[in-house]
């Protein structure tokens, strides 16, 4: 029997600090906490919760487990995870239902979206796909990379302790640098895991072939990035960023390329009309296939067929 768990939304940094049993934040919209000082209260909150702010965590040797769906992740040396507002999170507690991180070290940076207003980071932060990665797609740092990140956490913490007219600009510049570093480190991680990612590329091709060979599947509509990600047990954003780093094209572009490949095959090997091919591929409207085909090949499906007759 399954029981429904109410989700708690943690709306402020003050509330989050209180739940983590750490002193109130010195600034209402940005804060840095040391993991070694966190002693989270034994609360139903951690079973299912979200926040109204961003968090960037660098943690080592944590005993608690974070859970996303059925996936678990144990923090190890130099591990970073990123969460955006409204993301659903779970923490599975240890030690007789208490969640205590005193065995771990590291930092947690928290900042409200309002803190970014009127700064370029308000727009650019949405371009960082890692805020939508699952926890098992965390960033693993080298010793030097971790040192760079720790220095930025410490600078941000020091800066908001004496607020003046320059404080916000300085902190946001440091946040921007932090995110740029993390972007670089993720690209490095995609490269160092190339063997694993090449295996994913092979699985993606197999999934695409299987989908377009299954008439029943195609009746459900066009294949989506989410479909591939779910089959591969990774997040859609991670899938797209991984593919872009390896091939220069994201997941949606890979799907479109496969659609064009299959459409070309059907145009040359069958007498099906363009409309019939469109419906077989999962398009709701034939015009959608025409637009995509012309965008990719610079000619219409009919002209492509005629060019081989």
C-alpha cells in the first residue's frame, strides 16, 4: 500500500537555515553554510520538498543519501550538485531516522532568484543545464578544481558580511565566475567519461531504430527527448549537454536527424504519400514533416523523391 507524501516548499533562506539548525542568514537573499555545521532536524520535510531558491553544494563524505525518484546518490570526495527553484527533492535519512551531516565537509551556497534581478546572470543562469541534472549526474572535482570552487564560496561568504553599495555586484560577479568554472568542469567530465558516453550514443541509436521500427510506438506520436532520457535513466538536460559535447548537436537535433533519415528511406523505398509518411513517423500534421525536411535538406520531400526518379 502506498501513502501520499505532502510536499513542503521551503520559501526562504531563514526557514532553510532553521531546518538545518544553523544560525539565521546574515543576508535574506544569499547565504553560505558550512556542511560540518549542519544538523538537520528530524522532520517529515526531507521526505519530499522543494525550495524557492537556488542551491549549489560542494560536499565530501556525507552519510545521508539524496534520492531522486528511484535513484540514490552518496556524496564522495569533491562532489557538486545544483538545484533550481521548484525542483522536487528527497533525502533518505540514516541513523535511526536522523539526518546529520557532521561526518561531512563542504559548503552550500543558497541564493534567491530575486537577488539576480537586473543583472545579466538573471538570464544566463537559465543556460546552465546542470541545474536540471539528476543527482547521479553530479559534478566530480579534481583537487585543484575543488580548491578553486572553495575559494569562491569563501569570498562570497566574506563579502556579504559587510554590506555596502558594491556588495551585490561583487557577489554576483563571483557567482558568475563560479558557474563558468562549473560549466568548464562539466565539459571536462564529459570528456573523461567518453567511453561511458560513447556507449550511451550506441544505446541512443538502438532506441531510435527500435522506435521507428515499431508502428505501435509511432502511433503515440513523435519520439521525444524525454522518452530517450527515461529509457537511458538520465535527465533530459544531461542527455542534451552530453551529446552536444560529443557531437556538437543536442538530443532534439539527433532526433530530427533520425526522422529525416527514416523519411528519406520511406520516400525512396515506398509509394507512400508524404502525408502517409508523416503520420507513420508520428506527426500530427503533414506540414510539420515538410517544414522539418526542407529546413534540414533545403528541398521538399516531393522534390527529394523526384530527384531520384
